[in-house]
């Protein structure tokens, strides 16, 4: 199934019929950028507040990390609908933690097509107490043309 983003027609998302449908988990199997583009790479964002503080609760860290990701993307002129690929890192990954992330991501994604995604369970992240991190690659039209 081929999906185009209404905001970003230069991005297409494909979920081949021979693979399981990943949309319930908030991602697509393939993301395609069709034109020359400007690419925005947002570094891994964790659940730190502006002062570097981390709450101990996984759901709170996910919520803050997603807000941080959006700020980072917007600093590059992009937003959630422009995201082609995310990478998610979860400490002590479980189906419960996946569900928490999936609900928060789906709420942020809304009706936009879900980008390609890789989720990596990890034993720890950069900071003590950090439980979640997400990075993104966004594609924008090439403004130099």
C-alpha cells in the first residue's frame, strides 16, 4: 500500500502486502523521498527538561522526549509530518513500554502517514535514569531550486 503525505507530497510511505501491516504500531516499512530535498537530522532526544532533569516515570520521559523531538525538528524547519524515519531506543524494553510509546507517538502523528521506524532495546542510555530516546530524519523540499 502506497501512502503520500498531504503536507509532504515528496514523501511516500509503502507497506508491502507481503509484510505485516505496521500502522497499528505507528510506522511504515518503507519511506521514499522522491525529489531533491533538504534533509534534517534530529539527534536522539531523551526525556530531559530544559535544565537536564529526568523524571523517573517511563511515560513522562516519552512525553517529554517527543516534545523535545518536535522542538528539534522545528529548529531545522521541519515538523512531524516531514519525518521519513525514526529510531527509538528503549531501556528494558517490554510490550508495556512499547504500548506507552505507541500511544504517545500515534497521538503526535495524528492522521499523518507513519514514518519508517527501527526500535532498539538497550541496557542503558547516555544518562543515568534515562529510559527512552528517539531520533528522526525529516525530508523537506529543496529550497535552493
